[in-house]
């Protein structure tokens, strides 16, 4: 497409995933890396009028005082996730982008995330309306300062404790009233960012298991403001394999009796998930798809443990106990090891490019064709990865030149 000035606003702007997204876009812009891992660079999507790497200006919210170069260097030193020479070549660009970061909000994020934040941010006790107003001021200021024609907001912050979605009003008018009563409002930061973005007409993507834009009232807000959104929880590793393997057992009429998944990793996300409250949100997201695919519920166990020495390298070990012909018990086991941030980062870039195009084409509300990117895709009951990917391909064929 013709060059346009687009904004990418990252919540958790200097976490591992967001830093990898930023380094990735800078490296792609400079021609320092290949497009490996980017779905939108596959041949079947070549006919789409997608934004170029150089079209994006990056900003975001962050609760810690740090720099993009320092966070990228951490991924080099501690985790060997990023190449040191590549990061060094991106340093000047990363330093310039630091000025685009604003303080995030801690409304209802839970103690584990609060403990990561700087003291000044912890002291700033905000009501939900005040947080939304400040976030919107930041977003509008970023758009104006950079002369942007569009802004995509992506939540990459740490996982919040579970929110009681069932207690929320289903209309935006009623939910808006509830926000004025902080002690009664269960909405956490991920949803306040969603409100701020959607209310301004900016697309919002929730790449985390947190509630985000899932409430029915926020889906109404998105439609009222003529914008789009999608989530939640990026499907990058173990759950990706579940969504591929479970249909195989179903298609071969092999009865899964139990499926155990054990996950260990040591990055900041793992540190937050070490808190039992935050872990509940993640485990629920990782464990919901088997019943949807198989049509029955085998015994399941999903564990997530923080092992600091592993850094960003996440290891998942799965044990699948199933019955074959003549009720013979059999076992499949697999081990998945990957760099958590580098598995997620290209998908974030894909989602931003596809969301920008969808909004430009006039699509509003939930972008269900993006289901293959999420563990718990909003508004979609299909969890078979191949079928989800076919949804994306059909959408692309419709919009290809």
C-alpha cells in the first residue's frame, strides 16, 4: 500500500514481548533480519494491501522505569533470546522510541504486578475514570505529535487476576456508570485500556489472558464507536500444539483419557504467574479448548511454574494417555521448548497488520477471522487450528488484490 503514518501503542511497552516486537520492527525496517515467523509474509497473504514495516511509529504504557535498549540487552545477556550484534545495530532507533513511553495504570492489577511497578506509579492511586481519561490523553497526544492516520493498541502486559465478568452489566451505558464507583467496579487495567482505545475509535488487541475487551458491554462500545477488536491470549506454544493434535485423536476415534501439561519458564511473565491469583487466569485459558475439540472432557492438569534460571526459554512437557483399538491404553508425550517472547512477537506484528487492514476495509466489532492467533478467541467456538487457519485464508482471499 502507499506509505501511511500508523501508530502501534503497546501496553507493557518494555516487557519481553513488546521489546521483541519493537526490536523486530526496527530490524525489519533496516533490513537486518528475515521475515521468518511472520504469518503475513506467507505466499497466500501476498495479495493483501498490508502496512509496511516503515509505516509504524511505536509508543506505549509501562509501569517500570527502564529503557528499550536495556530490556533488549537483558534478553541478550540473561536469555540469549536476541542477538547482541543485532540489538547494538538497533540501539539508536530504540533510544529515540523511549520518549514515546508513558506511565501505565495499576487499577485492580493485583499484588504481583503492583510489586513490579515503580514507587511513583504505585503511589498514584487512580479511579477507573481518571485512568481512562489519562490514557486517552496519552493516546491522543501520541497521534497528534506524530501526525498519525491510525493507531492500533495492543495489550502485552502481565496477566491479571481473574475478573468476575458475570457480574458486569451487559450494556455500555450501565458499565460506564459502574466505573464511577471504584469499590464496585471489578474492571482491571486491561479493560480500562480497552475502554480508552475503543471509545476513541482505535482498534484494540488483547494478546494476554486478562479480561481486556471481552465483556459484552465493551463489544457494544466498539460497535458504537465504529471500531474493531479481538483477543485473547496469544497461542504460541503448548496450546498451539494441543489445537493441532487434539483433532488428530478425534479424527482417528482415539479416546483421550487424560492430558497433563507442565510448563516451566523464568521471565517476568513467569514471575507474575507464580502468584496463585494470576495463575488462575492463565490456566483457565490454556485448559479450555480440549472439550471444544474432542466433544468430551478428559481429565486434565495444567501446571505453570516459575524457574528463574530458564529466563525467556519456556519448556512444556505434555503427557497424553489415550485408548486405542480393543481399549488398549497408549501414551503420547512431547516436549516443547521455545523462546517465549520470540514466539509471540511475530504474531503481534501479524495481528497489527491484519487489524489495520480490516479496519481500513470497514470491518467493525470482533475480528473472528483472527481466531488462529488466540487460545481463547472471542466469539469463536472453533478451536481446531487447521479450521481456524482456513478462516484466515478465506478472509485473505476475499480482500486480496
